[in-house]
C-alpha cells in the first residue's frame, strides 16, 4: 500500500519526488479511473523502468469513489500492460493497451477481463536518474563562454582564446515546455566508446532514454540563492554528474557546471565544433608540463565562471537578482576536485568546497587551507599519502567521508546508467565498485547538501555530523 496523504499536486511531471517514494522506483504516476465516460476513482503508484523507459514494472493503489479500493501491480511492454489488481472483491487480472508521451498516459483496460469498459488517464514521470528530493522544480540553460583574457594553451594560434561550455541549473518557478536533454548524440557516442570493453548491447540512441528532471529556461523561483560552481574530472564531461547537480538545484542552489575543453573527454560547441581530450605526451617532463597546463586551465575556467555569474546577477534575463554572491561554494570530481581545493585557496569568494575523490596537487596540499572542505573518497583513498598530507594541513573545518564499496568513477551517473542499459555487466569490470550506484548517489547528495547547508546557509554543523550515523557504508571523520 502507498500513503494516501501525498498531496496530489506533488504528483506533477517535473515536481520533486513524493517523500515516500520507494528506493527501487524510477518514477511515479497518477490518474483518474473512468467507467465508461464517467470518472469513477483514482489510480497512483510508482514505476521501475528497464533498459528502455518503455519497458518496466509498476506498483500502486486504486480507489473507487464509492469507497472500494486496493492495490495493483504488473509490467508494461511498450503499449501492452499486464498485471493484477487486488481489492474487496479479490484478485483480478489486468490487461490493457497503453498510450503515452513524455508526461501523460492513457490506458484502456480490456472489457472481457475487467467486466466493464474501464480506462485510466493521467500523468507520469520517469527517469533513469534519481528523482531530486527538494521543494523546487529545476530550470537549466547552457551558455558558451569565451575568456578573452586567456589565450588557449592547448593550441598554437595566438588569437585563440579560452572557450568553455557552462550549464546553469537553478530553482525554477512554474515549469512548462520542453524538458532538457541529458546528453547530445556526439557526447553519448564518445561516452559509449570510452568503456574498456565493447558495449554493443547499448543502442546508439540510448541517450534519448535518459531524462533529466529539468526544464529549458523557465523563470527562476522568487528569492536569491546560494551559488555553486561544479568542475568535472579529467577525461569526463559535465553531463555525467547530472544527478549530483539536480539534487542541489532542487534544494535552492544555483549550480554552474563547466565543461573544460581539452581536459574534458569531448566538448561540443553550439556551432557544431567539437574538441576532444588533448593527447598526453609520452616524455615524462613534457607530461608533467601538460598536466600543469591542464590544471591551470581548469582553475582558470572555474574563476572565470564565477566572474560570469557575478555579471549575471545584474544582466542575465533569467537569473538577474537571484544569485546570492555572498554565499558561494565550489565542488568537483577527480581533477576537478583538486581544482576545487586550489581555487578555495586562491579566491576568498569561495566560502566552502567539496571534493569527490579529488586528486590534489600544488600549493594547497601543504598550504593550510582555511576554507571549509569536504573530502568524499573512494574506498581505500584515505590511506593515500596525498590525502593524509592534505588532511593534516587543513586549518578550517574539515570533513572526510570514505564510502565502502565505492570506486573512483562511482561519483558519476554512469554506474546508474549501466544498471539500466547493461544490467548483466558486472560493474566492477568497468571500475564502478561494489556499492549499488543509486545508493552511492543518495549518500553523496545527502552529504553534499548538508555540507553546503552548514557553510553557506547557516545550518547547525550537527545537520552534517548526524549523517555519519545514518550510513553504515561511510567511515566519517571531522576536525
């Protein structure tokens, strides 16, 4: 059975997940039950989708206006629905024909089975990605930025300035219109072929199966919100961190996620140009210079993005007046995690930084960073000499969370995508650890949200520290 006290207005496409949404669910539905042309009751419940959003299972409950009701469960295969409904009159089979679009569905139940002309019409919402839990719907916009104060160090053209793509995620007001795509086909093609083994079982159009929870360019919600800059890992792309961005946006943060050309696996510009990862030199000395250049580019991109956001607060058609630039944080994964600590040392505008299995280099390792820092680490990373040296030098509030069963690439969406698109493929082969991918994302989002709430929104530190007792997979330290 499912809670009957979930407000029906929360079961709207794009709205935050109901509070009692089961952990197995990928989405939810609600609708009106019709007997002939007359409304006769309600239906609501949850969806778990398979390798495609058009295949999966459902569980829920039904209620007739006269007071009768019960549970229902079954599977859907494209347009076909099969299952059973239980209630006061016992168990009855369900068989019907389903039609739907991105947000609405209709179901015609076959009369020989149901004993009458029954149908259901309503709304649904599903995604491979975890549903955000915050009170705000989410808006997003992607912008192309050019920093004319920096030449592009990865090309020889002296007139080639540093470019980057930045995706803005923000708390939205009323959301209507087109849902944002998860990934463009060029980027997905790159991602599919990054695996160490052929992923022939994943269709080339599988990027269309993955739905974000954000809408394209709606108005921002009323108010001024804290600001975060996100930086992806080396040979990564911003899109594969969507589940670690949407959750924060749904809780009232504006997040600017940077795609760093030549450091990203691929960057696609609005005019169709693509820039892939710059090749690493074979010579050891040249390789070290290469990574210095890459690190310089990433930290410069983060700082330039914050400068851009500062201008946005006066000039941006959607976000003007909605950015609280006294509450600014930064977070990143891997290479971007190392850059996160570095910019916190260099720029006092950043009031807090969080790193997702970051790799640290440069002055920050010994400098004694005073900015509050959260280190989320893959299993075993705590024993690394770079982590121990950095941890001992931190002078501000410092938090360390090592998650058992996690691996370096667990801090992305990719493990979740593979659990749908290639469910029989052992995750360990591809470097995603043994922890359930959805569980890792849930833990990471909870810690990130609590950390930034403490250090940007003034929440008591106990809000964060109390989470250490909630997750048995986490080894937590605080100083």
